[in-house]
C-alpha cells in the first residue's frame, strides 16, 4: 500500500512526492524500494502488487521499473486502507480464487530480514490453513497514540509466544491515557499494520462488516483486468468511504488472530518515530538524519536539512526538531501531537504551494 500523502513527515514529504518515495536515511533507497526488495526475497516478483494513487504512477514506475504493469493498481482518490485492500482483494480473486495475501504499508523499516521472512511465512501459513485474519504484533516501547493496540488471549505470556494467538480486543489509536494503561499492563501489542490472510477470507469479512464499500465493487468479476477497469474503479472510489481496515473490519471480526514478532520494526509515520529508530545519534541523543549540523547544548533533538552543503547550527534545544528544506524551515517541539496541531494550518489556501 503506497498511496498515502505522508503529511506527518512534512515538510520533507509533500503531497506531490510523499514519504514512501523518499530515501530512507542515507541508504540511497526509498521506503517503497526497500519494501519491494524485502518481499521479493521470498515472494515471486510476479505476485507483488502495489496499490497507489494514480498521480504517483510515474514515480512508482521510475523507482520500481521491473514491476509488471498489471501489478500496479491505481486509485483515483485516497480512501484509506479498507478500499485499497478491497481493490487488491478482488483483483487477486479474479486471478486466483485460492490466493493468499500479505498486506503491508510501504513505509516500514525492518532490521532483521531473516526473522521477518520467517514470521511472515509462519503467519501466512497459519492464516491460510485456519481461515483467519492474521496481524503481526510487536511489543510497544512507549504509549504511542498513532498505533492500534491488540490484547491477545493468554495475557503477558501469549505476547511473547512464538506462535499465533487469538485476539481478545483490538483498539485502534487510543488516547494517550488509555495507551499508557495498555503499555503498563504488558498485555497489549502494537498492530504493525502488516496482515496475512486468504483473499477469500478477507472478502467474506469485508462483505460482512463493510458492505457499503464492497457492494460498490459489484460486477468486479467481469471488469477487473479489462479495459473497463479504470472507469469502473473511478465510479467505485467516487462513492467510497474513507476508512481504515482496522476500524472497518479488525475491530469487529471474530476471526482476528495475531502473530507476535521479535524482528526490529519501525513504522516511520512521524518525525518522532524516525528519530527513535535512527541508528546514528550523538552522546546527547541528537540525530542528524540528512545534511550537516553544528549543535551545542542540545539534547534528544532531530536535525534535518535537504539543502546540500548547508550547515544548520543550533544551540540550546531539547526535544525539538529543526527541518530545513529549500522553501520551508520548520522549528517545532518533537511531540507528535504538537506537530499535528501545528501543521493543521498548512491546509489554509495561502499555504497551498507548501503542501
């Protein structure tokens, strides 16, 4: 899934060129390129499908030129993950009614590729055999309100099991107080946003819990894969709800299971999360993700500059971020909440060219 606008990494991520297409640190590879390569190690390239916004088609073609044209699904509008998954599901069912699926965002960092592959294969085999909806869960490191929290049957012990466990409760993006309760209990895992299931199983659950979306795909059997697909999808998305698969299905279904994971993982959905997992920090916890910086008496702060050979000199900041681009200089507390509240102003018409 690679169609999001990436607003929480503004001003580096812009609506015309969002974060999934940006280079990860100093690796020389974008998020989406790394995600593609990660899965191509154990999934045949002809079975990898990318769903993105139509306006990003050329960027995807440039960054992943080997992707088959039929495996690039273009959404006319962004409608969150549920419609995206529905589109991919019906496409796979048209090709193979017995298809199994792994669904993943394009903007994750994974730090143990072998363990990741082992976990995904195990989760996919279990989900295929038992006809359940499997999510990959990870032990939370902080009460972050940007993630979903999953409680499994069996409590603390089950959270550390190297096997599939039944989901007890699924809470998508709780408030800060509730998130802290979840983390302190030791009985909840983060929802990674990576899922495994068969196309048939997710279709059944979506048609049960999200008929207002799935009924829009009526007639998909004849249309998908034909010349009429583009017009068909345009009509579907015009009336489609904007809703995540978590709210639409995972919080409601009784077929939700979880596979606890131990590989290193980061959902780079914000500047704060990027700094947490950035491997190169100085003695004061400061991270320089790109560009050059001269810092003094600063601690636990983030410094980014996209302007070549420009020096960013800062003194006396704590828990701040300084993001410098050609046309925007952002200086803001590193708190995700404060940042989201602050950049809401970018939606004003006079700032359109900066979005």
